[in-house]
C-alpha cells in the first residue's frame, strides 16, 4: 500500500534550519524531533517512503513558534513558509490536516481527516506526548520502556489528560493496531533518545 511518492524539495538539514529560524524553544524542538522519529518508524513498518513521512513529522508545527501567542492562528503561517521552500499543496494540506477538528482553529475546526497519511500524522504527533511524559515519569528512561507500560498510561485517562486518546486511536484507520503503534512509537523515539534528553 504505497500512499504517495513525491520528491521532497529540501534536505533534512535545510528543514531543521528552517525550523530553528522560527522557533528555538527546546521543548517544542523535542516534540518536532519525536514526531519525526515516530513518523519515520511508522513508515518503515508500513513500507512507505520514510524520508517523506519523517519530513511531515518534523515540519508539522513549523509555524508554532510564531503563532503560539494566539493559538487560533496556528497553522495559518505554515502554508506560506513551506510554499516558499517548494513544498507541494499535497504536503501542506497533509500538515494542515493535523489541525482538523480543533475548535481553536477556525479554518480547520469543521474539517475531518480522510486519508491514511493524515491519520498517521495526527496519531504520531499526538503519541509523542504520551511517550515523553511516561519517560519523564520513569526518570527520563526510555531504553527499557515496554509497550505494555505505555498501554497502561494510554488507558489511564488521568495520566497526561490533555493528550487525545481518540486521535492516537486514529492509527487503527492506517491499518496498524494500537499495540503495534505503542511498540513503533517507543522504538522510533528510542533511536533519538539522546537528542531529546532521554536515556
Ligand atoms: Fe504537534
């Protein structure tokens, strides 16, 4: 099941400097790197284009640094930033779709995700928060984190309560079970643990 093959207009290094141009707040950078890592691992699992999926994860909040003062403007600056770099409307719409359904975002609130790659991005960027919060609770340790432990945290609605379990559950629409996804998310983030302050 190949979803889309498109050439990326910029390198990963260029994307990283683009991100840092708009945001230097390190918890945000950690979130971008973890989203990249989970999307990459998921693409590898599915036999999809891992560079492309990773780039979606890395850039999904590229305008957050310049819009977070007014959340309702989040993702409104992203299209022009990415268009300037040569990204396609497909790539931009896929990124926009992680904001679909959010009441805070007027232009996106009434939209719903329809494509697998959209569900994949939304679920991936959302599960990063759960994995990271769980790692912090475990003394920053991810190296021996078990999917079963993460599953417990997923089920415990009081844990990291703001993280949407419903959005994480969208992974099932990609054809990946929740149990597989817990494993994929841990594996992906484990590979970059030192870059995101984990051990
Ligand atoms: Fe995000």
